[in-house]
C-alpha cells in the first residue's frame, strides 16, 4: 500500500518528465519490427487517442456528455475524402478543412446548450449523430450512400506521399502531439479554468462572470475540430469510408475510453483509448464480446469510479479518503 | 392513400406509445432517462419468440411469460445499474451512461445467445383484413391498436384510482414527502420498472408480429423513437406519451410515404431535437424554472 | 448619486410575491445590511441584483446605469460580485484556481493566446497567480492554495468564496449569510474581516442572521418581511423598531 502511494506521488510530481520519457520508446516504435497488423493496431489506437482527447475536453473538462462525437469524426472524414478525391488536395489542407467543417457543426450543435443541460443535451447530441449518419446514408450524390467513398488517395504532406506504415505512424504521432499540446495548453489557462468551472457549477461560474454559452461553444467547437482531424486521417489511412464507421456505437466507444481512462485527464483518456483498442485485439477469442465489454465498462465505471481510472482527482487523495467500507476492501487486497 | 398511411402510422404509433410509457413513468418518478428501455423492448420480443418457437409453447403462454420476465428484467436493471447511483446521489448523467451500458450489454448478449441474424416471427393471428372505402385494415392492426388503447386506459385508471397509483403520483410529485407519509418508495420504483418493462415487451411482441421479423438491433431505433414520443408529448406525463407516440408514428409514416423513405428514421430524431430545443417540457408538460 | 439604486423591485413566482416593490440604495464605501426572517425574500433580491432572476417589475441602477435584466456574467463584469448562502465553490478546483476564476472578468487572454502560449497569456497568467495569492493571503488561506476547495473545512470554504468574489474587484460585494454555520470565534474573525474591507475602500451589501455581526458592522440596515421592506435605518433605530421586533418574534409576542 505504501509503495503504491509513493508510486502515485512520484507520478504526480514528475508527470511531465515521465510523459517525455515515455515519448522516447514511442518514437522508436517503427524500429521494433512489429508486424503490419500490429502497426495497424498502433495507428488505430493513435486515431482513438485523438478522439478520446477531444471528447475529454468536452465531457471530462467541460462536463457536457456527448453521445455524438462520432458525427464529427465522420464529418471530418467525409470532408477530407471528398476534397482529396475531387481536388487532389494535400493532407495538410484536407485535414484542416475536415477539422474546420467538423468544428462548424460543433458550433451548431453547441448552440442549443444554452437551454439544455445534462441528460437532454446528451440526447440531442445522440440525435445529431443519427441525423448525420442518415444524411451520409441518403445523400447519394455527395456521399454515395451505403456504398461509401472508395479510392481516397494516400495522404500527401505537400509533395511527400505517405504510404509506409512507419510514415503513417509518425504522421499520427505528430497529430497526437499537436492535439495533446493544444488541449493541454487550453486547459491550463484562463479559458480552461472557465471550462472546468462550468463542469463544476454552472450557476456559480456564471455568477463569477463567465459567459456560459461562449465557453460551451468553445468546448464544442474545439472538440469537434480535433475529432474532424482524426476523421481526416482515418479517411486517408483506410482509403475507404462509409456511414457504418460513424455510428452511435462508435460514439459510445469513444465515450467509454474517456470514462474508463479518466474524465478530465489527458493521460487517462489516451490510456483508455489504448486499452479499449488493444484488449479486444489481444484477446482474439473475445473479439465478439467487444461491445459487451464496452457496455460493462460503462456500467461498472459509473458504479465504482465515475471519475475514471486516472480521473482528475489526485489518486493519493482517493486512497486516503475513501468511505469506510471501501477502505476495508482496499486494505484486504 | 393518405387514410391508409394514417392507419399504418397510428398502428406503429400505438406501439411507440406503449414503449414511451416506460420512459415517461421512470422519468416522472426518478427524473432520469433509462436508456436501456429500448433493449428491454427487444428482449421482450425475443423472449416471446423463443418461448413460441424453441419451447413450442402456446402463443398466449409465451406472451404472458415474456411480459412477466421482461418486467422482472426491468426491476433487475434498476437494482444493478440505477439503485446504487441513487443511493450515492450521483448526477443524473451517470444514470444515463450507466443505462447506455446496460443497453449495449443486453443487445450484445442477445446477439451472442440467439445470434445477430434476423429471425422470422411466425403468424399467430389470422392475416385477414377488412376493407373499408379503399382502406385496408388488417386484423392485426386492429388488435394492436385496440390492445394499446385498452392498456393505456387501464393504466391511467390504475394511476388515478388505486392505492399504488396514488403512491406513484405522490412519489412523482415529491419523493421526500411521499417517504415521510409512509409510502414505500422502493416498492413504487420496482412497480414502475415492472410496468414500464412489461409494456415494452407487449410493444416489442406486437411489432415483431406486425413486421414478422425481429433482430437484436430493433430496440435501439424503437427505443429512441419512443423516447422522442415521450419528450414530444411531455415526459413524465402519461397522456403525453400516448399523444407523442401516435404523433411520431403518423409523422414517420407520412414522411416516409411522401418525402423520402430513406429519412424515415431521421424524422423522429429531428422532432426530438427540435422539441428539446424549443420546448423541453413537451406538448403537455409544464415548464420548470431553474433552481438557485 | 448612489452606487446601487433599487426602485420598485418586484418578483413573483406564479401567484406568490417573493419580493414586493422594494426600494433601497447602497452608497460608495458603505457596509449595508439586509435582514429579515426566513423566506422574507432577501436571497431573491440578491438573485435579481446579480441577474439570476429577472425582476417582474422595477429597476436596478448601478452607478446610474440601468442593469435590470442583464445576464449574471455581464453584471459581474460591470462590478457586482456575490457569495452564495449554500456555498457554491468549484469543488474539484484548488483554492488558488477558485480565486483565479474570480479574476476572469478582469483578464483578457483568448483561447488562441492559451493554445499558442503567447506573451499576453504568459504575463497575464503570472500576474493572475500573484494577484490570486495576494487575495488568498487577505483571507488567510495562502497555505491552502493547492487544496481542492471541497477538502477545506467549512469556515475556510466560506472565506474562499469571499476571496473568489473579491478577485473580480467588485464595486459592490454581496455576501449572502457569510457567517452561516460558523462558530463564535470564526464569526468574530469574519466580523473583523468585513470591517477591514471598508478600510480597503470596498462597498458591501450583506444578508445575515447573526444580529451581533450585523449590528456591529453595518452602517445602515434594511429589513424585509414577506417580501416587503418594513424598515430601514442605522442599527440603533432598527433595534428599537417595533415592526422589526414583531416580524422577528411574531405577532402577539
């Protein structure tokens, strides 16, 4: 027990250093000689890390539970795919366009938040996700409906065409770092404090001079922007997209990652993404139990630790200040 | 033609109404959205089918068993995923997420146990129909509509007249005060979940018979449409669930027939989103002011 | 010219009139008390001044500017900050962060400044932390800067809430029962603290049930009962006003 405390304290005190140290082996991943399949899983985890980080900004930090994050992911993917197919644009532009269009829809979805809260807001985001999917399914001229968009070109960063596993890996790594730094900087600032205060007590935040609508819109737009970028990468990486990839189930997967890893902790969200992508893959026999597992994760986390594994509570605090009966359990262990 | 669509819409709408009651009653008493209700509806349909085909039981026995078991499932869901949160006074959104978890769990459990492919639902009712002024109304449609009507009237009478109905209304008004007046809140909650889930089983079975097929995914859409119906009519208000259900059914059928059938599911969502944004309290609900 | 002027302010909820045609004013650098039995409409009045409720009728003037019906964040921006009767801190934010939220309206870096870590962000953030620490020191919480506010003892939470409101550098500070739940020592300390605010040039409007506190710090007092103003004056006058005594002790006493 004491060792655990020390470990947690060490983690808390040297967080930055540890994350930096973690970056070194991560940079070297393409040299480990992983199989193409493994590299694919790692790259996929990377996409989900961006999705989880962005949803975490909205749900974990600002407290707005969105059940429609996959919609922004999809909007970003379709935008870039169409731009790349029709105009042969470089990834730099398609990604930014994907992010911006997704961000615009985030702004739109954020508007009703002035009047809606909690459960109702979540339901509206769910409705938005379904409507987006149905539009993608029915707008044949633009999206080719259920047939999806095929032949999305490989991403080009200006004149450099990305086509090797290692290159894809570094591209997603750069995107993760950009997202991470941007969200982290945002959180640790005047804007970020305003977002967190809305999660903590909306009314008090308003009474302290925070324009609730403005900051909720910032959260929605920024979260959607980064989800759009993730979608953009996915479209180029997979070279094929269809409405099936951006369903409610997908939204739930992203939400599960944030909830498992930790609401309001970037490291937690990233951790949740990696776990929930890799566990079903590692236990191949359990593949068909994957969604069952997501369901169970949601229920169990809500009952046991709504703040997630690495939620923004100091871990040491929780271990010290648990309610009596829970403390007994942890001491037995 | 439009009359025919209207009849079809009302049939579908009455099953939404039955399902919407579950959302509405739970919301009335606990002020939370039980997202798993759609999956409960699907489980209800599956149970009837399994008793009917695998165990070769008589239809009425199968139906009755399904109603009871589904009702009990509702109670179980509350005990497992909601009661612990209630005890901790957790925010309402945790209840939503927890029941989403239950919903996904149930749907995938059914897929694992009975397979994810579409299953045929055998004909148990005479497939005949009556034709009146060019409008065809099948026996099944009549049964579905009248059954829903009878159940709704019965339920309304129960809530208005009986002891337990009064206890339910008192709890919905003010749970704390009801408790002080000696009402067993937990019993009220249990009965609420039982009734809501049992009705979902009725609706699920009816829709299974109507379309003659079921699959593990039916609960998701039906659940969301029923939720849209509950919100449209005014969540927590019983007559609201009926009006909302019938309206959603009719709007959906008409827009599928005259606008674009690809967007038939989107209509319900659009109604839901618009209603939540414009008047979250619904057609028959009362506006609540924010508490400071 | 009064700093805050309230004219004919009324608020009804359905058929119930919570505040009825109240007129009052607060002058610069004054400490004014607002008292009355429970349910007299004191907090409702606060909620109207701070924009949480829109008045049914009447007018609110701050420095001769009409602020009736403005949104709460706007009102704080203009210069009215408050505390809540049932403490509303941000529980999972540290004491320092809570105070820094108070500085929100007095700072201007945008989300792009934050993301790009511009010079504006860096200097402002540095000044913010310094200013917030100064305010924490004023309420004696400087050693608790990194504690989550939910982990602070009750009395310190009350102080932190005042510190948070003070951080917005308000023209008028509204305190809603600051001594509620405090023991005698803490109340005495709080009394001294509020008195000290006057020395700093602040203006305070305070709702309080602790008569000793009210009588010792307030220069003028308004009394509400059943939503209507029944008395106003200096503490001495209020103490001997028969209507006030009746309101507190009940008719026939």
